[in-house]
């Protein structure tokens, strides 16, 4: 546990970093805590940026994880609008872009991720946007109005959430996905097919197998997306939504082990035992693999793991990974990971927009569920996954069999 009056520095003031600071105080750390963020904002929620924020259904104060008074009351020093440029491991300090050096006894890296871009002609045109922070969301919000033409490049969750919000605002939307289906990396084919149909029913022009050749513009602003077969998809604004990469360059430059993210153990230690890493910037052990998860639940779980280890508390119980996405009136909840699944069972009818796709190992062990407006399936599956429980596929597919019976 060490000296609980020693200083802790957290680099990254997103969900993971903000949670880690609060948990350290909750777990009894008495020493100085400094939270460093590159943005000018207090730690805030990012998921609403593609949904409620775009649609004008929420205000800035409601995005904040905690009010400004919380940080003063808990003696958490905030340094905002500052990037860390160097980690001096020998001197145990972080160097900021201002030149300031902040000393630490333990360091937590909560560096998040950066949206990927595309190396395309026209990528620097005005109206070509990404979505990662409040500034991005404000630029996109200003462009979405009735009759506006939005091209979403990338058919992942962020792109589809923005497409749904844009349609709610009266914009015309085309989604251009390079792969042969939507959500190719993150969802099963049946779920992807459901979302394609649902978006099409809402007036979204979904085009898969669309290889982008260039972005074309007039007077310095985008006017269309050219696909490889020669077609031009006219637009007033384009969103690049092709995933995110871990922000691990600061760690790599400091000599920490990285591989598509900062490598950590079950307690979130990096290869330097005095330095921890949490959230989107990491690759963490899950079962027999290391994985990089991008989700709020993952950020919170890792923040708990780091704070508990630093404070000498028992490690928190492992949690089942879970994710969610809101599109139109659809609430998608995913529990577990599909890796190793050999059978999928659909419970309910996709035509009713209330169903769940269960993914099972060869022996019937529940590995994952994709629940569409089916919270009971989601909760039952989480329990079954956590307990490594088996189910009979025929019983699972029978809606007359209660979930409570399956989970018993």
C-alpha cells in the first residue's frame, strides 16, 4: 500500500481518469491527487455526444460526471487545457506542454483514444468532421438541420448513432461502409442485418461495399463523396466514423510496453509497477487474451482496479464486459464477448424490434448476448456469463421457457 500521503497524478480527465480520482478519495487515499486534462472541460460523459447532445436534448452541465464543487471538496487539483508531453520515470514526474513538471508517487494513465482518419484526397475540406469531444459535437450539431445532407463514412456504432440523430433532426443521410455489412467488427451478422433494415426504414441510404475514392468540394467545403465505382454521393457535411486508436504514444516514448494500446495486468499495472493505465488506451487481459475495450463500463471497472490496488484494498470482483447503443427507439445492450462462440440462438422476433441473439460455446456455455429492447435477456445473460453457465439451445429459443428458469 505504501505511503497514503504521497502524491498521485492522473493524466487524462475523461471517464476513466475522473472516476479514478474520485475512487482514490473514496477508498481513503489522503495524499495530493492531480488530474490533468487536455480539454478545457471537467470530466464529462461522451456517449450522449452522438445522441442527446446532437439533438439538443441535454445541456452541458448534465454531461459532467461531477460538479466543479466536488473536486474542491475532495482536494483534487485540476489542470485543464494542458497536455502531458513526457514522462520522466527516473525523476517520477510528468512534464506538461507548459514546461511544468508534476511529481508523482504513483501515476495513472487514462489517455483515451483518438479517432482514426482516412488518407483521402479532400480530407482537409471544410465540413469533414469527426466525433470524439464536445468541440467536435458542436461543429456537427451546427451542420445538422432539416434538409442538410450528411454522409457518414463508416457503419460502426458511432456512425449509426449519428445517422439516427441526424434523421431525427430532418437531415438526409447516407451511410457508406467499406465492408459487406454494417458493424462488421463489433456485431453478429443477424444484428447487423436488423440495424440495416431499421435504418433503411427510417430513410437512411445504407451502402455497403462502398470503397471511398475521394472527397470532393466547392469553395473549400465538401460537396460530395466519390466512391470507387464512380458514383458521387452529394453531401453538405461528412462524418468520418472509422474507429479509434489507443493514445499510447506517451507511454511508448516512456519505454512502457505497448501493442495497439498500453499493456496492463489484472490490477492495471503497466510494465512499470509504479505506473497504471486505465480505459480506452489499454489492452487488458480477458480470459486467455488481451483486448482493448472501448466502453464506459470498462473505464469504470479499470478505474476501480487501479484505485483498489493503489490503496491496498482487495481487488474488485471481475465484471462481465458490457456495452450499449441507442438508435431511434432502439436500446441495444451487449454482454460478454462472442469469441469462441459456435452457435447463436435468437430469442424473440426481430420483426417486433424486441429480441435477443445469444451466443454459445460448443458445450452450451453462454458467452455473449446482443439484446435489442430486451433488458430481461441482457440481465439474465450477464448472470449466466458470469457463472459460466450452460443452457440448452432449444430451451433458450422457446419463449414459453422463462429466463429465470434458464438462469436458475
